[in-house]
C-alpha cells in the first residue's frame, strides 16, 4: 500500500526537493507551507509520516507538533536549521519522534523516513500466538501488538508510534538490559543517525504515561551506566 508523507516547510525549493525524492521512492506526498495549513491537512488526511519544519509562518513547528499530538499518533520528523540542543530536546519532549538538522543529505533523510515508517511484525514470533489477539500483559499494563494499543488498568493510553515501539521492544524481552546505542539501532532503525539523548527523552516521555510515578519507575527501569530494561510485573489476583 502506498504510504503518504506530509511535507511542511515554507521554503518552496526545499519542498520541491523533498517531493521529488519522496515520490521517487514510491511515497505519496502532501504539502503545507504554514503551521495552520499543516494542522488542517494532517487532520483531514491522517498521513503515515509528517516532515515538519520548525520555522513556519502563522504557527511554529513546535506548536504544530504539540497540537497534532493531541489528536494523532502519526510519526513526526522535525526539520530544523537550529543547532541548539534545547530545540532538539524540546521537539522530542512535546511529541516529535525524530529530528534532522539542515543542511542534511537526501540519503540521511530517506534513512530517517524509512526508519520512522518501519512497523515490524517479526516480533510477533516471540508471542507464539495469533497476531489478531497477540498481547503482552505485565502488571497493570496490557500491550496489544497488532492493534498498537496500550492499556493500564484497562484504561487506554495515548502513545506515539515511537513510544509504542520502544515499549513493545523492551516488554518483549523483559529483564534484558539494552544500551541507548542498541535501542537506537533496534527501535529507531539500523540506518538511524541520531544521538543517544533521543532515547533518554523518549524514555522520559513514555514513563510519564505508563508509570504511577515517573521519577520512581517500576516498568521501564534504568540500570545506571548500562542502559534500560523492562522489569517483570505480576498481575494482581482478584
């Protein structure tokens, strides 16, 4: 099935280059040139991925990202000309899945696009069950692999695709510790060019949603100096 990518940038030459290369790879491309238009098109079309520039007229990319996260779980790859680390962290903290800094190579951008669109199904083999009903239950958390759904105490949680993929990956291999570099490779994709702080920010965002106390996590736990792991939980008996 043809995947749709929404390109949001107010610079027409950039949009032209992205459109050409994305279409060459077989993607359908939608375009928006300001923040308000981006929100309208994204909500109407529900694309598979959004390439979102930070510096936009009418509404900046950070605000667009935050507003879209209230309605959509679509992967968002932020594009910025800024070098400040605080901007990169802010983008991830408000719900972006990834970022890339201008100027970038088309090869790197395409690697990021493919990594963020990737929705692996091979990990269903871990479960040895029907994909339609495949789920992981740990404590009060239930992770439905096929439906990309997470519930805590039977209440649905709103996770981004990247948060879900990270939680799923760790939960499928409980008690196994993964370094930040390993998580970048396994969850973000082997062609991913990001820095390891991306993992830390995503972990923090995930904990705020699944933990009772994000500062004292019980599910996604840190082994200082080594990495992260999913701690086994036991479902209370009634």
